C-alpha cells in the first residue's frame, strides 16, 4: 500500500502541532516587539512636543554664536508658523487646530498600520 501508516500520520500530526505552536509564539513575539516600538515612538514624540513648552536653556540645548558674536539657537524647527497682520487682526497659519489634526491623523494611521497585521497562521504560505 502506498499510503502512510498510522504511526507516520501520528508523527506528522505531532510535528504540525509543534510547528503551529512555534508560529503562534513567533506571532506573540512579533506583536510584543511592535507594541514596544509603538510605545517608545509615542513616548519620544511626547518628549519632543513637551520640549516646545520649555525654554532652550532649560532643556540643555546649547546656543551657538554666529560670526557677529550674537547667540543663535542650534535647534531646528519642527513646525513653521506664519503670523499675518490683517485688517481684522493677527492670523496664524497654519492654525493650532490644523496642526493638531495632522498629528492625530499621523498617530491614527500609524496605529492602523501596526494593529492591522494578519495572523501568521491565517497566511496561506503557512
């Protein structure tokens, strides 16, 4: 007979169970690594945004001197805002609300990207 014996089928089932457990463990480690990366990145973003509330001298940024001997800040801007004087008063562009919306959209997109991963066992290659 050309079929597998009962012992061979049992061995194959055992190996498949072991492989399935291994794939689940790898999925868990992968998801944990992604979660740690997301927490670290969000924490770092919060630190950068909190830095705006502090004066440059407070957060340890050293000031350089330009050729004329005047102090200049070595920090590069994260946002560029325009303050426009109009007949109705001052207008800021972009507005604080639009900056907030962009940051929220970026965070939402990042969350969607990392949370939308398909289970390894659901992939046809496995």
